[in-house]
């Protein structure tokens, strides 16, 4: 899968049945040397207002990447 194919997908936490947001073009944290993705970075504020924080979801929490969404399994820790 190409990086560009991840952009625009809705992100859902299935344990909480909660929509977390939509992944943008630069919402990834990755290793500059290997190119391996470490985490998804999801803004928590309104996209029009650049306020709020962000949620970093480690790559290993991803359970499924579908055509329209990314389904996460985030632990309660």
C-alpha cells in the first residue's frame, strides 16, 4: 500500500465504537532512515481552527485498513 492511499481514510476505534477523525497527508510519524511508519497522528481539534492537541496511535494498534477506513484496537491502558 502506498502512503498516498492512506490519506483521507476515516479512523475508527472499534473498542469504543468511536470515530477518531480522518487521516490527512502528513499525519504519520515514521523513521526517516527506514521509512517504516511508527504511528498515526490524529488532530483532536477542529480542522478549520488549528487548536487542540493530537492523538498518536502506534502502528501496532491498527487491525484493518479497508478501502474507506482504518480500524484500530486501542488498549484501555
